[in-house]
C-alpha cells in the first residue's frame, strides 16, 4: 500500500542531511529502513524503485516513488 511522502521524507532527508554528497540507491534507503524499524509500507515503496538508479536529491526520489505509484495522495 502506498505511503505518504512525509513517511519517505524522513529516510530521504536523513541520507542527504548526513551525507549531502551522497547519491543513494534503492539499497541505501532499504538499509536505513531496516536499521530503524521503519513501517512496512515505506519499505515496500523503496523496494519498488529500480536497483542501481542513483538519486541526486529528494525531488528525484519523490518523482521516482510517484512514478512507481508508491506515494499516497
């Protein structure tokens, strides 16, 4: 089930705040989710992203999640 962007933003913002030069991938988001007991809907949303795609900012992540139909309106 899709999750609200605010649930994803917590994970995405953490990565870019801790390492602003980072270009995280699907696996990076999932690692943070598993390490922090993030809700299953958010994990499923990140899991829907294509492996190997590197994201340069939160807007790119949000667009990819929207395209995958993983953000609740």
